[in-house]
C-alpha cells in the first residue's frame, strides 16, 4: 500500500489527516490551496481528494463538506506519512518527578496511568504484570490454624502471590515442608501457565498422600496458579481528559465511553490478544478492532517488562488521535515503568 499513492496524493492526504486531528473539522480544497504551498489550484486539489475518496482513504459527512480520513486513511498516515514527535524535556521531567518517589509497584502503575491520560487527553490503561507468564521460583506452605494454611508462591521476577486455603485437618509443619520441597523440585523453572496445564500429570503419583493436600491443590490449580483477580490488574486514567474531546459532545458517544469503562474484562481481553515485543507500539484503528464496542476507537498498546513478566500500557481514544505525539508517549511511559520496577 505504501506505493499505491503518488507524491501529490500523499502530500494532500497527510495534510488532511494532520489538520483533521488538530481541529476535528473536515478539510476543504480551498483551505488546502490557501495554507499548503504546493502550487495547485483548488480544482486540482478537489480532483486529488476525489481520487483519494474513491480509493477509500477519505470520506465526507455531506455533499458540500470537506473531507475527513477513513480508517484506511488513518492507517496509511500512521504507517507511512506521520513524523513521530519527540517527547518534550519538560514532559519527561514532569513524568520523572512524579514517578521517581513512588516505591509501591501498584501505586507506580496507578500514577503512570494518570500521567499518561493527562498528557495524551485520552483514556489510559496500564495493567499489572501478567502473573501467569512468570517463572516459578518456590512455594511455601505456612500453617495459620488447625484448618487453614497459607500458600506463598514466589516468582523469579520478585512477584509474590499468597492464598489462604481450608484443609480438612491439621497438618504438621514438617509434613508441609516436605510437600513444599517435593512440589518445588517438580515445578521449578516452569511458568505458572505451564504449571496450571500440567500440574496433575506432575503430581498424580502422590495425589493420594495421607493429608489430602496434593489432591486439594489439583482441584484448586486454577486458583493457585492463575493471575491476580482482574479487578486488581487494571489501572485507568484520563477519564476526564478524554471526555473533553469534541467526539463526546454527542450523548451517544458519551454513553459508549462510559460503557467501555465499565467493561474492564473486555479491556483485559483486548490487551491479552496483542502480540507485541517490548518496545513496539501497536496501533489498531477502528474497524481493525475485533470487538464491536471498539469500532469507533483507536488502540495504542505496548508492553513493559519486569524481569521475566510483562504488563501492558495502552491508550484508547477517538480515531482522530494525535498519533505522532501519543505513540512516543506510550513508549516512554512503558520504558520508564520497566526501569523503575526492575
């Protein structure tokens, strides 16, 4: 598609997309002729715009209106025409000043989502590291009472998950230590997802041991070796900022973003489907999103890394998004989180 447009067509498409992003107003041929010094008459520009519309890069809201980008137009702009901006030193300094004093990892993610939303004026979403992708290091079994034990699962990334479990009868500390040693020997070096999928096969030869604890673990494997609860994984910022966008002056669009905010499970599902390397910023525009609720939005996503586990940094906003500014911003926030959590 990069070679499908002439230089004249690319220049006019770039100008239309750029101006529509800035103003939310369809762009007309007379405006382009007046402010874009390319030596073309309004009539010639109208012909070029008509060609771009025929090819699916532009459309217009009504007959006498100027043109605005389609999903295909935005995609061509993002892939081939936009010039990525550098994050301003003042913005970088502001981000560092706010995040540097934060010691708690979850608080760092919450503050990062707020900053990302405030600077981008879009909906910002940052997920906690995906626990299930981490490498298992060790498991500890700690007696709490005659009928309760605490299971402490540690990952090589430094993350820890604790779960309280009910047992049928009191289990001696020596027996708990023995069972923990057996499981550590069989599970060490695996991801939690691998453990969840193969736990029965790895433990079936001792599934009938007298305490019943291994059987309990087999029955509770999804709870033990899954991620933290979904509600704890998502940090959302920018809710006020995105509502200042012109698109949300219409009640229907306003309702759609509120419904999106209420559906955190769908957001997590969308982010988990993104297959990105750390450092890449994926851009999904309008109809490229498989979920119907996201057809009118663009999604920018990248991952940050903490040792051997990743979390996601995401922007959701109108397709009329300032991609040259937001793409490097998402990347910078992700790299900052990686640095501060490592």
